C-alpha cells in the first residue's frame, strides 16, 4: 500500500487544502442488508476525487473475473448445502483472487481502494449463520490474507427491520439472494457480530449510524476518513 498520490486542491465538501499522501489506502465498507454501502462508496469516491485522490471501488464477493464466477454460485445458494464453513472457504477462494488481481495492483498504482464488503463479512455472516468458532474463522483469515487488512473499516449500522425493509425496496420484484432469505434472528445476530468486531478493533473500525439520510451518512463516513487517514498522513509529514 505504498505508492505516490497526485497533489490536489480541496472543495466545498472536502478539506479545503491540498492533500498528498505517500500511501494509497484500503477502505472497507461493512454492514448487514440494506445498510447503504454502495451509495456510500460512490459518495466517498467523489469526495476523494475532490481531493485529487484516485480511487477504485470494488466489491465482494467478486471484484475480479474469477471471483465473479464464484459469486454466482455463492449467492445462488449452490454452496449452502455444504455448510457455513465450506461457504467461508469459497468466499476466501474468491477473496484471494480479488486481492491479488484487483486490490493490490490498484494500491501499487497509487489508487485508494474502497471495497464493498471484505473479511469482516465472512466473520459476521458465516459466523452468525453457523455459529462457527471465531477462532476457526480467524485462522482462515490469517492463512489466506497473511496480514493484509483494511486501513479503515466503516461499519454501517442500521436496525434490522429498517435494513430488511430497504433491501426489499431495492430488490423490487426480483428474487432475494441466499442471505436475504435468512430469518430475522440471523440478521439480529449479524448486527451484533459487526458491533462486536468494532468493539474489539477500534483502531481499524468506525461504526456509522446508517439509519440517517445518505448525505448525513456520507458526512459521518468522510469525517472518519479525514480523521483516520488524511490527518494521520498529515501528521506523519506526507502532506505538503
Ligand atoms: P450483494 O448482492 O453484494 O449484497 P449487499 O448489498 O448486501 O452487499 O450480496 C452479497 C451477500 O453475500 C450478502 O448477503 C453478504 C454475503 N457475504 C457473506 O455471507 N460472506 C462474505 O464473506 C461476503 C463477502 C458476503
């Protein structure tokens, strides 16, 4: 994650000063169904652009040609009969390709990367689905990612009923995917799992109230990016 970024000027919505950073950053967006991650990704990319920071938005499962193939089988429910640990392995098969083919090359080019879901989704979803031993999922993460992790994770927190209602509106008459079909109890455990991750890793994670309007969610998320990544770079002397 070390590549030069271009110099730039600020804007109304972004800090009103030139920003430079010697390090491209990796941001992950996490949360349950209907949390608004994709809308936030677009907004953050725009604000980074206003600071002259190039940014790649990607998503999981998927984000590389081979990982997109695995996505189809996972969301279609074909892996579900094998159980949550097998699903976790498949999410990791997709993730390894995505990291190697898409995320790391972009960071090396100096682009920031915003990823809609990453390793915390496996911890939270597969953990909440199968009540898998967290130590088992942590071991899988360690082996597969070898320490590669987000610089900042924004956890979009929304009450379960609000999230599920939003997801239903988004889906319209389309079919729900394998995870949207899980019951309310699952989605409640999922929300708790994300909040637990945030509590355990406060240096990496920031919880954002995603029940607010999209513009307010963006403002909160942007404040976290500024405080955790841009000002940090400033203090380290890599801004001019
Ligand atoms: P997607 O259509 O991308 O929806 P969303 O907008 O909710 O991100 O569906 C991805 C689904 O896959 C989502 O229900 C979460 C689930 N998932 C896991 O269960 N484990 C994982 O590791 C990842 C990345 C996603």
